[in-house]
């Protein structure tokens, strides 16, 4: 029965059936075939409430939504433009830095392209960047900061894999900055080649921009100090972040009116959270049934007969995840794939923290890869350009990211330097 | 009539999700303050926070169904013409409704078992857990609304 059901479910998923319904249908069928009560799926779903770190997801999402609505992107652009805009290719570097900063908070849900793309695209074009460069940069930057705290993608991996989220945040810092530096380098070269004009360095312009954005700039430092200083846990820091963001947007900058906008902001955040956590819940039930049926063990036995070395495993893992990343969005890919890949990776001596960074790096590339790269479709809507021309525009950026992926995968020290 | 009922349900869900998220925020902040300044904790705070998380999840998922904003892997649907996507809308909603309904039945049976075997002191916890069958019931209801009302303009534009 499952031999027919699995391709049928895959087909239904590709035709638009929500992923949670596809996974739940798979779980219900598997339970029926194994002679189990479907309530086993609900038992596992109920367990999502027992993970203390999961509380961080709605609160960080809410903080990201409030920041996006409150004008944080504009303040960050003004500051980073004053700080970096005087360099050759400076505005490109500004765009990359702001996108990375903002994606860490908005959770790579496409908000970055929607919130920042509309502002940065005309700015980049006005300075004289070629259209293709601007589109490529803004499309691929939509997922640039997913390795930085407090990225939702890192949180989801930590929860699904049962890995310390503090360690994952620490492991993401160097790989995240390497990618940012590589892309800034490319933007610098592109700026030099095109002989683009750039404004002179003015200390006087930095100070007012810094004063306006200081509250936003403090956020990532506050989160890292809070967690690694041992003052608060991940879920507590998420509550502090949400309260802090509400305070700066409602009291300091007064860009958000609580009684007029709060309901809408919470609704927006809850839609993002609900659509993500419902998948996590049903996938946990399905995973449990798969473990009962010893599917990960069978997969492990199959891989062991075909893959001999650690290096070969990493290579296959990269190829497999690149394909998965091009077909699924990052959250659903992690929820479905981590329980299958984690035992294999441990068998081949890959550290679970390093595996998390490898997975996130691969899936980050998938964001800008057809057929379902989320960034491509959001950029297509935002800039009114065909998906294929956007894909062509992102190719140089994808090539750089591919080099970065090799570095991150085969040099585990980049992620595990702190051990 | 049906649209008015749908709007009413969505308004109620929005209200409940707002209350749940704000309570979750207040409770987590309260717990930090109580622990650090009063050297104590709010009784059952962790349990309540985790239950509130379930409320945010289910009401959020119900609203995601109402706005057709669930996470999808719709590779083929993306490349189809709007006419074909429109034709597929109702069958997809029907399947979503069937799956959600089966989950609601399973959740109800699970809840009944929990209630039957819960100690008297834990009954409040089980009662609050009614969100499991209710949540899947709401998902079923929204898929039914979409099935009967068809694709809205708002969905087509996104």
C-alpha cells in the first residue's frame, strides 16, 4: 500500500496540498498499516509542548514582525550606508550587511526581500549597479543571515535534532561571517569594475545614523550576551527580545501604535508560527512511526553498504541536500530530513552541531534555486521579473555560496572552533 | 452567510491567538523577574507557557488555513496556468479537510483517554488540552469554508 501511497502523496504535495496535511496523511496511512491507533500521532504532537526551547519560536517571530513593521530596515540602511557606503561597491556591501542582520530576526521567511528589496533596489540602481547584479544580490540576500542568532532555522534544527541551541548559535558565527565577507568582496570587485561613484567618508553622517539605529544594533549583542553570559535561557531571551522590540518601536521611535496595529502584528506572527509548528507536530508523529518500522536503521544499512568514508558521505550529503533545498523550503526540509540524516551522520563521525551548519548552508543555497526556491518567487513578486531571469542573476552569487559551502562542509573547524 | 460565519470564526481565532501570545510573553517575562528579583517562580508557569504555545500553534495554523498560507512544496502548481491552479483549488481543500478531520477524531479519542486516566489534580491540565481536538476541528472547518466558497481574490493575488 505504501508503495502507491508515497508517490501519490508526493504528487499531491507538488500540486499544492499543505505539507502538514501530506505528512499527516502519510502518518495516518503508516499507522493504519502497522495496526496502530492514529492517536499515536497526537501523542507525539502533544510532545511539542514539552520542549522548553520551542517557546522561543513564536516570540522571536513576533519580534521580527514588529521590527519589520516598525521601520527598523530603514534605520539600519541609513546607518550601514553612512558606515560602509563610502567604500568602492559600498552600497552593495550595505545591502548585504543589512539583509544578513535583518534575516537573522525575520527568520528567512521572505520578509527580508519584501521589506528591504523595495528600498534597496532603487538605491542600488541609482548609484549605477547593473540591473542583473542588483536582482542577484537582493534575491540571494533574502536568506543570508540564517546562521546568525536568533535565526528561526537554527532554533528548528536544534529542537528537531536535540542539539544545544547555544552551541548552534556559536557555531554559526564564523561560517556566517565568512559568507558575508565573500559576498562583500564580490560586491567590492563589482563596484571597482563598474567605476561606480561613492560618497566620501563623513564622520558627521555616522553619528546621527548611529543614534537612530543604536537600539536596533544592540539587539544581536544583547541576545548573545544574555545567552552566553548565562543570564537567561533561549526561551527567556526570546521574551526579552519581544518586549524590547515592542518598547523601541512603541515608546522610543513611536512607529507602531499598540491599539491600532498590535492585533494585526500578532496575527501575522501567529500565521507564520502556526504553519511551521503544525508541520513539526505531525512530522514528529510520522518520525516515531518510521522509527518503529526501523526505517532509519534500514537506510543506515543501505548507506553503509554503498558509502565507505567520511568524505564520501559528506559529498553525498551535500548533493542530496542541494536537491532537497531546491524542492522544499528550509523548515519543512529540516523537520522531515533531520531524523533520517542525523543517525547516518553520527555513524560517519559528523558532529551534530557541524551537521546543523552543513544542513543550513545547503538549504540556504536552495532558497535561490529553482524549482521552488522561496527567494526566487518572492523576488519575482517584488521586482516583477520572471523567475528564470532572477535565477540567472543569482548565478554568480550561488557560485560564491557553493565555494563557501565546500569550506563550511570540509573544514569543520569553521563551525567547531570554540571546542 | 457563510462568509460572515467564516469572518466571525477568524475574528474569534485572532482574539484568542492575541491573548495566548501576550500571556505567553507576560508569563515568560514574569518568570524571569520572579526568579531573579524575588528568588522564586510563578507556580506552574512552565506548564502553562507550553500549553499557551499549543494555543498559538493551533489558532495560528487555523488562520494560516483561512488565508491559504500554509507551507507547501507546490513545485508543479507553481508552473501551472492560473486556470489549472483554480481548478485544483477545491480538490486540494477537500483533501486537506479529510486529513484534518481524521486528525480531529484521533485527537478527540486521545483526549478522552487522557481525561479518563488523569488524576483529579491533573484534570485542569487535560481540560486545557482540549485545544488538540478543537484545533484540528478548526482546521477542518476552514478547509470546508474554502471548499464551499472557492478561491478568494486575496489568495489568487498571493
